[in-house]
């Protein structure tokens, strides 16, 4: 009777340990999933910032190409204009795609679109003037400068918003990483304890069987 009672208690302990181990593994999986999600969010924010930077750098490259062509009349500068416009357009399209779940960024990008289109038109017009042997630096130069400043200010505002979001996401990522590490450590410790319990109960069970056999033999 005592042998059966001890065996029953051992079985209950094993079941409880197994349930706890499964629960800890589920916790590890959840923590790992959250960590991966936080990491992807950080990477996504970096991508948005890179695309916003491409708008500004592409515009700067196209502007530099027009100025260089006007001053040096070097046709080798033409590819810089095409590359700059393409880079800015691609950066804008990617920024729109990546921030489709961000209402504030979508609003600012929608407001930026016509300004960019106007600036592209101005640059193309300036390039055409250079090709005709005319100077692109006319009385509208001030308006073009103001428009470029407005575009850069808008991009800077959106970039600053992403920096703030990045700080939040980095902190969240650090928290989730620590939590995942703690959960994994706790799970490993629990697995070790359950293993020790199983080994102890196995040894205990073997000893009880031996005692029972000796009693029967005696």
C-alpha cells in the first residue's frame, strides 16, 4: 500500500513538472516571437529613414548636376541629373509604401508630393535652358531655393518623427530581448529540475521494487 502511494505521488510530481516545462517552453516561444517582432520594427524604421534620406540626396544630386552643367558645360554630368531624379522618386515611393500604416507620415508625404513634382519640373526646365546655351540662374532662382528649403524641411520633420519612433522601438526591443533571455534561463533551470526529479523518482522506484522483491523472498 505504501509502495502504491509513493508511486502515485511520484506520477503526480512528474505530470506537474511536465506541465510546467511545457508552459515554460510556450513562454520562451512567445518571448522569442516578441523579440523578433521588435527587431523587425527597428529594422523597418531604419528603412524608412534611409528612403527619406534618398529623397534629399537624390534631389541634391540632380541640383548639383544642373549647376555643374551650367558652369562647366560637361555632358558627363548629365547622368548625375537622371540618377538624382530617379533616386528621389524611388525614395519617395518606398517611403509611402513603408509608412502606409502611419497616418502622420502619409499626410506629410501627400503634402510633399506636389512640391517634389514642381521641383523636378524646375530642374528639367533648368537643364533644358543649359542645353540651349541659356543660364538657368534667372529671377526665379529665389523661388526655386525657397521650394528646395521647404522640401528639405518637410523631409527633416518626417525623419525626426522616425527617430523618435526608433528610440521607442529600440527600448522595446531591449526589453523584449532581456525578457526572452530571462525566460530561456528560467526554462533551462526548470528543465534541469524536472530532469533531476525524474531521475530521483526513477531511482526511488527501483529501490522500492527491490525492497518489495526482498520482502517477498523473505
